[in-house]
């Protein structure tokens, strides 16, 4: 592995749909304050925009995270006739957007210039959807533009709106795997980071490469490049997918909380989720499919294509099963979960486990109906081909294809179970081809012992009397200094929970098993 200074672009606005060609270049500036700034020039060609008609659009928030606003005249435009005066307006709804209009008739090509400053973060900054520009050890990572290559680069990419808005970039003293100028396979794969992540990157980077190629083979992808970016943050960890890429975050305490096995599961999930099967256009109603498919194929194809071993397969299957069966949201209707999607981590995560278990059920029913000749792969790959066209399709198209195989009655019945908050139990021999059968094995329910939003608010509220959290020493009203993420704590039955609180000016560490005293219905796979 070698250290390189790789650079990509930095576009934080979405171009209006009338734009058909685009290119960007960027440079890094060090201001007197020593804060990194990112100066970008974007060239827009073949523009349909007219005076007083939208040229640029910017969501002011993506999820709970604010974007670069470019207030005042910090965003400038010009063409061959000189400066183009721009005005902007914001919509008033909660998920508001800002739209820029030219005040005179523009003539392509148009050059857009702006400078982005990394957001200011500290130990109290909540974990967000990882879409902001952040400094990291002399460099920066963000989303919103990519040159689609290493180094100073200009690229013409056609209609760029969704592609640009979902591309990651990195600048600074980056380490790159594999070293620049080398290839590890028929299509380009690269992983970038700064400094020393808490994992064995000599092991993780090649394994991620192997997992990507395993998943890419299944979906018939043999030419397009794929990149992984890793950045250090104050607290928390996790990942977010982008265009043929994803961003992984870690903090100083990550390794103790998330071991390498859990990291590999996350890397595989994000590899699937970043590029492959999605219902289109993206819609929150389809989260069961988008997240469920990512969990399913991250597990199945990593094994089938030889990236991980049999024990890894069984462990991953059972971890995902127990995370679903022991979750508080298992009793809620799908509509309720969607209506409360951002209210807490358990609601946001609800589609992951429900979608995974539902797909396992579909796999078993298709296997039974076709005597093993077909499986859920046939439906997912058929929908993926529509995605490549691209064609619009949703959960109704999934069910239509499923009905053609197992019949409309069974299709409607399992839909009612999935959407109605009833317990989904896959066919026992759904994974018989792997020598596995599903059996019942009840385990303790996941129970943090307090309101999960306490960790966001930095204060323990609604502490449950008699819970393991209370018995370990947590008090109602405790000020939270640091904690492990509940999102990860429920990923495996053996996972612990750790909360550091401040009492009388002294920090106190509380560690406990975040499970109930009673057991709930659970199913897992064992050797036949």
C-alpha cells in the first residue's frame, strides 16, 4: 500500500434536469485559519435553462443533516458574456430546497464557481446520514461530486443530476489500496483512507475487494469501477452508499464496539446497497426491499462466490435473524414504521431485518413451488435488469413476478404477514442447498433499558425499573458523555452495551448486556 494525494471534485448542488453535459475541476485552499476549503469550478453545457427558470437546485437537508447552503453570493455563474446574476428562493416545507435562477438569458457553456467549507464538528455532533463535508487528518471526505477518477481530473458524464448528488470524493494525504497504477482484478477497485484506522487494513482492504467482486459477478457487473472511502469522525461509526462507492466512518472507540466480523458484514451490505438492486424510483415504502436485498445478498453471495467461509455464512444468517425477531418494532405494521421512520434507530432499521426475513421466506416458497429449480434470485435479477434500463418499478412488480411462480393467494398471504406486523417464519428448508434447516430457538429480546433517544439527547430518560441497564448502575437523568450505538448493539446476541455518564464531575462507565430477562420467539439455521 502506498500513500497518494488523490483528488476529485466537490459539487454540492444538483443540476437542473435540462442539463445534458457537465464537467468539474477542483482545488484545495488552505485559509489563514488553517481550515480546509474546497474551491470548485463546474462547467455546464447544452443548457435548457432560460432567464428566471431554474438552473441549480440544492436540498437544504438530506435526512437530518444540513447541506452546504451557499448563502448570499457565495455561488457565482458566468458564461462567455460575463457574470450571470443569480437569485434564489427556498421552499417552506420541512425538507426544503433552494433553487437558483439566472436573471438574464445564459449561453452555454456556463461556469459555476463556489467554495465549500467543512462543517464544524465536535464530540457532541450526532451521527447523521454521513452526507456532509468533513475534515480528517489533513484532508477531507464528502459527498456531492466526483471526478470519477484519481488525481486532478475532468470528466464529461452526460445527464448528471442523480449521479453527481450521490458521489463521494476524498482529498488529502490518502492511502490507497491497491497502490495507484496497479489493478487487483478485471475492473477497478480502490479503497482510500487517511492515517491509521483501528482495523488491520492489510486484511480488510483485500477482503473488501474480494467481496465486491463476488457480488459484482452475481449481478453481471464486470467493467465499472468501485470505490470505498473511510474517514475518522468524533464518535459513532457506520456507512452510507453512493454512486458505485460508499463511505465508511469510524471513531477512536470503534474497534471495541464493532469487531472485524461486524465490519465485514457492513462492508458487504454497503457494496450491494451502493449500486445493485433498488426499486426505482427510490421510495421509503420500498425500504423493506432495498435494505432487505442488501442484507440478503451481502450474506448469500459473499459465501456463494467464495469470499467468506461456511461458518461466516451461518453466523451472518443467524445474527440477522435474531436482530429481527428480538427487535421492538417486530410487532408494528409496516405503515406505522414508515410513518415514524426517523423517530428512532429501531424504526429506521425496521426494514433491514423485516426485508431480509421476508426474502428468506420467498426463497423457500419459490424453492418448494419449482422443486428447487428457481429461487428469489430469479426475481431480484429480473428487477435489476429493469433498473439498468432504467424502468420504474416497485413492490407491486416484485409481487407480480412472485405470483407468477407461487400463485397470487400465497403471495398476498405473505404480504399480509410482512406488512401486518406478524411473525414471519421462513420455510424450514429454504436454505437446504447449503445443508441448513430453520429451527426455533427462543432468546432474550433486545432491550436497552431506557428511551433510545436518550443517547441523542445526551440524557438518560424513561429508565426501565428492574432492567439490566438499571441493575448495572444507570440512573434516571444521567448525563451521557459517550455511548456505543444501539444500531450495532442488537446485531448479535452476545453484543454488550456501554454508556459513559457524568456524575458529580466524574465520568463513570456502565457496561451491561442489553437484553430482557424474558425470552421471545426466535428462529435460526443449523446444520441438517
